C-alpha cells in the first residue's frame, strides 16, 4: 500500500500592506514616621546612649534623654536612635537636658530610620542656650527610600553661638517619591531605576518577587499572545472571554522545582497592583502561530485588534478593564529584538513596521491616548559588532508611511546594548551612531530607552566573570548612560535562570542568584545590588556635570562628576580595555590619579560604599582600577561602624574590642545590634533575653522591657496580652492598631486582620469623570465590607451642586452583610444650561458605617471616603458604539457607528488613504447615536475616516482620524487546509470557496509552490483558463488534483490563490 503523505495548503489572499554633620536623622523603608523631636541643649562630652529598633510596625513615645546629673567631664556625646523596617513611628524624643555640662567639644544627636513610606513633622534643632564656643555644629536629617516626606523643619535658634567656625544645617533625602515643605531637596526615585524581570522565573517566590521589584521604578516583562488568542478573534464577545489568565505548569531550573501558577496577561498585571509596585513596561508579542505559521502572514487588522484589546483592558478607564484593576498599564514595547533572527520569528523589517509597529501605535492611542509606545528594543548587531543599519532602514520606512504625521509611531526609541559587555567604555562612541541616525530623521530630541543591558556572571572556557566584575561593569555602564542622557535603562536580568550552570551565559545574567535550602529556592543578592545601590545613592538628585578629557579616557582613565552648587560626587575608574573579568591580571590592573578638589576635603569610598579615607585633601594620590571609586566632596561622612561599646563588655560577651564593625552586627537576629544589646542590657547571643516569648528587638521597639517577663500584661486593654500582640503583629500600646474602629481583640475574634484598616473599603472607579454641557454620565463607587460583622452604611457626596447628581435609595442607605462587595451607581446629570461654567470640580464620596452586635448595641463606627473630580466640558464626549450587524453588507461597504453623551448633529468624512480630499456625509441630526454607511467603495482598500460632532451649546468634537479597510469578497472558507494523500497519480481533494458580497464576482484559482517532484492544480470551473462566477452569498466546492507518484518527501506546503474581478 502506498505510504501516506501529509500536505498543508495555506490560502493566500493578496495583501498590499504589511562634612561633617553632628546631628542626623536617617530613614529607610517604613510605613509612617511622624512627630519626632530631636534637641541638643548643652552637649555632653563622652556618653553613648542609643536606641536601635528594627522591623517595627509601630513606634511611639520613645524618649532618649540624658538626666540632669549626668557626668560633667564627658568628652563626647553620641545619642542615637536607629529604626529599621518600621511601618509607623511617632513621638520619638531625643534631647540633651539644659544643665548638661557646657564644655562639650562635640555633640552628635542622631536619629536613623530606614525603609519608611511616610515621614512627617520631624524637628531637629539646637536650643538657644547651646554653648557659644562650639567649633562645628551640623545637625542633619537623612532619609532613604521614603515615599512621602512633609513638614521637616531644621534650624538653629537665634541664640546659637556667634563664633562657630561652621554651622551647616542639612537635610539629605534619598529615594523619596513626594517631598513637600523642604527647601532645596530634589525629588527622588526608587532604589534602582529599571529591570527586566522574567516574572515566570519567580513562580516559586512571587511574594519575594513583589518585595524585590518594589525597590525598582520600572519593571519590563511580558506574557504570551499565543495563549491569549488561541483562534482568530473577530468579535468583542470573543475577546471578552479571551484567555487572559490560566494555570500554567513550569519547571524552574533553580532547585529543579515544578510549579503551577496563574499565567497570562492578567496574571502578570496583577503582580503590579500594589501601591508600592513599580510601573510596568509591558512587552507585546509580534507572532501568534495560532493565526499563521509564518508571522509575515499575520494581518494589520489582527495585530491592531490584539494591541487594542490589551491596552483597553489595562487602561483604567472603567470600560472593559481587568477586574480589580487599580494601577493602569500605560507603557508598551512592541516586540523584542526584531533585528535578531533569534527573536524575530522570520518577520521581515517591512512587515514589522507596516503590520506590527504602525497598527500597534494607532491601536494603543485609540484605546488610551495616554499610552506610551516603544518599538521593539533593537540589538543593533549584538555583542561582537555594533551596526545601526537596521535602525536607519526602520526609520526610513516609517517616514515613508506618514511617520512624521504620527510622531514616527513611537513615543520612545528602544534599543538594547550588549556590545562587548566586558568593555562598557565603547558605549559613548556607539551611542553617537544611534544619535546621528535619529538626527538625520529629525528625531534628535526623541527620548531613548535602553530596554536591556547587562552582563552575566558566567564561568566557561573563555574565562570567569565574577560578581564584582558584573558590579563594576553595570556601574560603569550606568554612569556612561548618564553622560549621554539616556532617559531610562533596564538591567537584564532580575534573577538567574539557573545559578548552578554558569557555563551558559543566559542562565546567570541576574542581579540576584538563587540558592536551594531544603529544596526551596531562595533569591540571593549578588554584589551588583550593593554597588548599584551605592552608585544611585551617591548620585541621586545630582545632575551629571562633566566628563574628563578624551586624552585621559584614551589612556583608560574615566572621571565623571555629578553635582550642584553645594555638593559634588566624582566617580572614577581605570581600565586597560582588556575585558573585565577575563584577563587574569585584573588584581594588578591599576593606575594612580590625583584628587582635584581645591580647598575642600572629601571622603573616598570604594564601589561598595566602604570608607577608604575620610579626610582626602587636594592633590592626594589615589590608586584605582576597574572597580570604580567615589570622592564625596564636602559631604557628610556616614559612620555605620561607630563602636561605643566598652572593651570589658565586648570581652565578656564574646565581641572583639579591636573590631569596630561588630557594633552593628546582630548575632542573635533579634533586631538589636550588638551596640543596642549593650545599651539595653540584653544578651547579644539570646534573641529573647528574659524568656517571655517575645524577641528583644520587638520589646524595645514597642517600649516593653526586654529584661523582664511581661508577656501576660495587656497594657492597652484590647483583650490581647503583650505576647499575643507580638504574635499577631499588633501594637501593645494601641487598642486599635489599624485605626478602623474595632479593637485588636475583637478583630481577632471575628477573623479580621487587626493590622489593616479594612472594616469598610471604598473607592471611586472612574475618578476623573467628564460630562458635557447638558449631558449625563454615571459615577461608579466600589464598596466592600471586609469584616465578619454586618454594617449599616450611609453614602453621601460633597463638593458638587446637589442638582447635578442623584443617589437613589438602594445606593444611599443600605446594609452590607459580612464580606459583601458591591458597586454603587450615582447618576450625574447637568442642567439644560449652555452658560454653565466649564472646568474641573473636585468632590468626595463618603460612607459612614455602624456595626451592631446581636442585641442591636453599637459595636463600632467609622467613616471612609474617596476623592474624585468632575470636569464639565463644552464639547460632546464621543464613544464607540458597537454596530448591531443586523444586515449583510457588501465587502466594499464601510459602516461607522458612535455615541455622544449629548444630542449632536454629526458629519462623517472619508477618503482613500494617500489621496488629498475628504468626502463629507451628514450622519445624523440632534441624536445620541450615530450611524453611517458608505457603499460602492474600492475592494480591499484602506480608507481614512473621522467624524465631526456639533452640540446645541456650540461645542465641537472632532474624532481622531482612523484607518479602515474594505474587504475581499471571494475567499477560501478555511485559511489552512490539511489533508493526507497517497503516493500515487491524480488524487482529488475538495475544498470550499465563498462569495461574501452582495454582487456576483468572477474568479480563477491557482496554486503556488516550488516542488519538482509533485504536480498540483485545480480542475473544473475556476481553474486556469476557465473563469467562473460566484453569486452573492454562494458557497461552492472546488477540486484540487495532486500527482504524487514521484514524491520524495512526506510533508508539503503550498499556497492557494484566488484572483477575482475585485482587483
């Protein structure tokens, strides 16, 4: 019996488009810090009193005072509070009493707080009776990684000494999002700028993924078009039920774990809904094999639909949004490395521009005018050669297709930079090539994003790149990007794919490695994390100022200065340009430079922030190699190794009296450093010195006594003992830790979280609602009872004229059963008055609630509210209206439908793309819904269309011009036909064609292939030489013959073409 052959026929429709500071406050990573007073009355000369608190939820009422009878012969006073990882810090007092000895030579009151979100009302001052003979007074506040900082005064009173040599109050703030009421403080950003994450590689550690990515300002990641659209979706209903989220099982190389997680676009976007999450740059696919095996056969319309649906789902406008969307996605990168055969799937450059980038840009802007679109990051040759030819050709192709009228179909230019990654010093000359190409197309001011750059900690036959080498390269490259003005750069990658296989470069690009503990993956910082943190910390808020001469750089010496009028930082390094990490002589590769700081002094630190010399003066010789060093000129020296522990105590507790660094260590991991253990009188080797079940650090943080068993005490009367407060993470001095109206003990009894103010949650979904003059709209309010107790709720609105809105009774007074969620509707309706003042009006929606027990007694009350704004506009709002498709249309017919929020007289304009004049059609008069049909157009042709909408109040809205395309009438019913045939003579295969038009059409069928060992063709009507006619709506079977007696293969692919009188 002849062996079966398998053939695939693809129907091809012809397409034509394809110092020195003495007083300090430091804050890092806490939820709230407020009401901190720090006073230095008369400085003491050698008393070290310090309070150190770590991992706190709430810190309140912590006084740190020197008593009046304190030793008068002291030489130094270092009074200090350190708080790390705190959520709330309030009322911390640090002061020197007025009668302390007046002969102090140095006073250093200090508060350090790390990882804070909100910091308010911190007072740091020297009172009027401070000694007048001080040589230096430098109070300082330092804040790191804070989100909001407000109302921080820093001042010397009028009576402060008149003869001080240096009085320098200073506030230094790092990584803050919002800063108000502080003079001369630049806004800050995240700990790191941006990173590519490969989120699926974190499937076993998504909690840590969210925590780690919260340190970055942007994360770049994507999902899969194939999974989202398994078949060609052509209707809104299909897209609404698309595969936006699905369980997916993946093998994680680190620890060889198999895990099932929620994948898909929703699965990714949900990882970035926390207020602390970074912005997401969403990477969109360029190929979906479900639609076409060859990416060049995916149409303009198919890609337009895909991008439009994704952007619309995550734009946050309340229309077709992802459920529970809180943070919209506005940044989109269209593909990845399309100039690399490894990533472009065979997609031609012409088709990338015409069938990917252009429809993507237009679709994104149509769905969300605020969307930011980037082209696929271009690799530009890769790591062995740098070639900007693809960029030149791409921009030329864009320019030839109305690019200048559409901002070149990209808001930011994206490139990748991997050229000779061990010699990052080539970056500037290569970037100049990119800039020259952009300038030649009039794009000199277009922002540039580097959406990938990085270097792997590999170890293969070519040599080893150590963690310190990776750190060195990334810091140097990041600095050189500042020189040329790169707007944003994404480090590739966040975590190693497989830390156990450094022989494969792709496995070990991560800023984090991974270890296995009991078979569980644990992310581990590489040295790059510290070095990049130091680099961004030292240069934060300082603009790039200057680069040393080309002659020095030609000799391998790089010196970059960041600074302003009062503060400068110089970063410098030396390279022999012999590939960092490969040459075995890296340890001896160095040169000497001379400090050029004039009359100033400076602090010298290494790449990891370790202090090498705290008193560098002008013309000091400094040895430097490939690992950068820093000179901080006239800046405060942060001394984290200060050891104020008596030698006798250190010896008796197993510490080294000759090693100051052990003061900051925490041997027993109880949240107290060794210095703090000394100050508190606790055991540095026992996390629970008094054995009461609560760690020493937590007890100190919450004002309890770590040397006395106070576990059963209920200080705040909330029904929870101190030990239970420790176990539940609540405040032992605050009956209602989260301030939501229910005390902590009751919340535990009802199964609620006593650390989250979640009795009732309320939010306005459409916060910026727009209504036209005389128009209507609807306000959507989400409300949820998050407790196990029902609530009586009264809803109200303040800030708007009551005649402008209606809250119906079911939405105004109602009862929420435990854990109930609902969406309330408030109708907005403006009066019939064209003279109404337009503009934005803020308003507030408030819910007052009462909780009662089973006897009807009030158990708790509260109020929640959310703010929004209503904008009255003179121009009508225009919305898409889905056409009902209640009739069969000719393929050369266009139907447009839209809706306005007030009655308008509308006109529709259309023209063939590429022609000059638009044709006007009156669509409707004084209606809300508008529909127009344009018939007898050219088949299979692009048209540009827009509408004008005139309201009775004189408003006018002109829609954006859109591109539509008429159809092809005669086509194959199936785009892909698969069939089996024998290795034999003439064999017939039946397939189906149809005419979807209202007119009859003639046609002929042909076959295209390059095989010499088979013969394929059509027979009968419609075959070559036998033109046939299809009536409107007719479906006809046609026969294809195959001679395969000489077939040499088992699989053949050929293309079927239908040529009709449509053109």
